């Protein structure tokens, strides 16, 4: 069993039209995260990597669907976990200035 540390919780920022619209509307940022990370782990990791940011809430969803192949064994696609991190009023993350 692997130990979840703050260094391996956040995988990458999620850049898509839906994530951008959500970020503009709700002051949130989307990340791909470790599937075994909890909401508390995600909140701590974001506040550790971005010290001037206060996290208000975290919403997560797990993506992974069953995949049926014609004439072959069925399986699952790789499980991925997204986290929508809502920031406190007046806080924002600027990835262009981040040097971590």
C-alpha cells in the first residue's frame, strides 16, 4: 500500500472549457488528483503548494467506466479522479507565475 503524501496528491491542473467556465463562475480551479486522495488531503496539498491561497471547499468525482470490446474480454478504463477546488473570496491561483 502506497502512502499518500502531499507531494503526490496533485497530479496536474485540469485545463478544459468546462473547468474554465466553472472557475470563472465559482472562483474554482480543477485538478487531476491521486484517486486515493481524500478531500482533506487535496485541501492541504493546494494550500501547501500555493501558500497565498485559502481553500473554501473541495468537490471530487471519479472517472472510470466499463469498456466492452466486441468479441473480447470486457474491462475498465483507467480510473481518474478530478477535484474542483473552490477558493475563498479574493483568492486566486495564477499558474503563469507559479514556480513550484
